[in-house]
C-alpha cells in the first residue's frame, strides 16, 4: 500500500505495518552520517510531517563503528577517527537544526545518537541476538551480507571486491542499527512504533517473514518514507 501524506510518499511494508502506522503511537527516523539526503531542510520537512502524524517522534543517528568503517576503506587510523568525529558532529548539527527549523513541536521529539542506548537492557539484549544470528543463521547472514554489498558498493574504489576488513566493519555498523528494526517499542517503552527510512533495506522481507528465526516484534512496523514526486523536496539520490 502506498500513501501520500503531505509531501511524502509512505509505503508500510506489510498490512500489519500499515495497522501500526495507523495507530500513530511513535515513529523512529533513522539518520545515516555522511548521507546528503539528510540535509537540514529534509529533516525539517520530516519533523513537520511526523509531529502531525504521531504521538511521539525520535530521530536516531548512527554513530557506532564509523571510524572503523573509514579505516577499513583505506584511511589511516588517526585520519579515520578525525573524519568520523567531524561527520558525526555535522550530522547531529543538521538534525538539531532541522528539528528547530520545523518550529515548536506539538508532541515529544528527541534527537539521540545510537551510542546513547549502550546501557539500555533491551537494546543490548537485541544486539546480542543479532550477533548470535549472524554467527549461526545462514539466511540472516546472507541478508546482512546483501546489506553490506549495497552499503559498500558506492564507497569501494573502482568497483574492487569488498575486503574482509571492510565486511567486518560494515557488519558491526549494521548490527548496531538492527535492534531498532526489531523492537523499538521495547527499547523506548512505547506501545508500538514504525521505523522509517527512505529506502527498503535488504533484510526487511526476512525480518517480517513468518516462521522462526530473528523477526521483528509484532508491534514493530517498517515503512519507506520518501519525498513524493513533484514535491519541492523530491530527490532521486539513493544513499
């Protein structure tokens, strides 16, 4: 199902995701560092849209294993650390600026780094489960490897094969994000939640499939949210 809301196209992944979407309890918007899609104007648009649609809003930006990613891509350790710190400071500044530009919110809205959940017991349990399934579940590992390939393809120079170091760093980065695709309600203590991103991630079908294995909680939804065709914010970049 595709919905048009304000200037955004919304595609809940399953009928249950659509029901969770309709409940409007909470939305989590994930933000990637170094991704030009998430400029301050886009964040402001997302904030205005989300605060009209949901009872509570969280922006969470990825700040774990970023320096390791830069090092794996060929930067020396010192430069990788400096570049990661610079990009993380910039992404937080853009998100905060966008939220503030949207005006006073009528609902609770928070901006947090992924690392702020390191002591959250639900997050840490889910992260351990992700690492366990990476080591023991071939289907889950295959899906994660597909995410790695998608993520690294535009970053590896000259289309060179992905190295083991690059794959390991990227898997660590992905594993840190995945708890919020599995059980945001448990992590944040909300009745239900929809995790939103501007692209479909390769693991989505597996996480919402029937049967055993690592699956999203029943009150966890996922939706692709991107600028609608013809809107002033429409941008075809996929990063």
